[in-house]
């Protein structure tokens, strides 16, 4: 018998801020020197987002455009089953986060 009790694996949340469900879901992604492609915005924080669309290789540099905003530079951090997690190069303005999400901060 051991003196330690079993502990399940830790659930580590690596995001800098919680993600919020979005109100505006239309977005486009564009790789360097390529045409823009339609995508669906699934969730968002000031530091990143999750998109449904074409798989992007990890580390791929992207330009994202959300409805009513200027292009946002980002990097694909993960891609799986048609979903892509992106980290913005610079945090986006809180006003834009509020405009795109269902929650009011």
C-alpha cells in the first residue's frame, strides 16, 4: 500500500484569457500572397480565436478579417478536424472583442 493517493491528470488551460462565444461568425483567412478564404469564427478572446475552415499547418502566418474590422495578424497554433486555433500577434482591442462576442466585459 502506498502513502500517496491516486490523482488524475491535470487539466491545463494554456490560454491567456477565457474565450467567449461569438455573435458575429463570419471571417476570412489569408495566407501570405494567397487569396482570402471564408471561415467561421467559433470563439474569441483578446489574444486569439478558434475558426472553422481549412486546416492550417501549425506555425502558419495568417491574416484574419472579422466582419467590420481591419485585418489582424495571427499564427495558427493548432489545427484539427477542420478547426484552427490562432494566436494574435498583438491583442485586439477590447471594443472589437465586445462587438464580436455575446458577452459584455
